[in-house]
C-alpha cells in the first residue's frame, strides 16, 4: 500500500488530465460497492463466491 497509493493518485491525475474532465475516485484499498447497468447484447455474470 505504501508504494501503491502514490501510483494510484498519479494514475487518477493523469487520467483526468488526458480526459480533460474530473475523475471521481474512491478511497484507495476500500471495499466499495458499485452498480452497473448493462447495455449490450451479452451479459456475463461471474460469482466469485462459487468456487469449484
């Protein structure tokens, strides 16, 4: 985490500069929930809890 945090911030800053728009960021290393709306002909669902 010590080395990764500055890389994360650098990446976010570079992405924002390249896009020309602000980039929303979360807390590095946090367990975050995201919501996704699928807009395409195929949806693939991977359940990481179902280990076989």
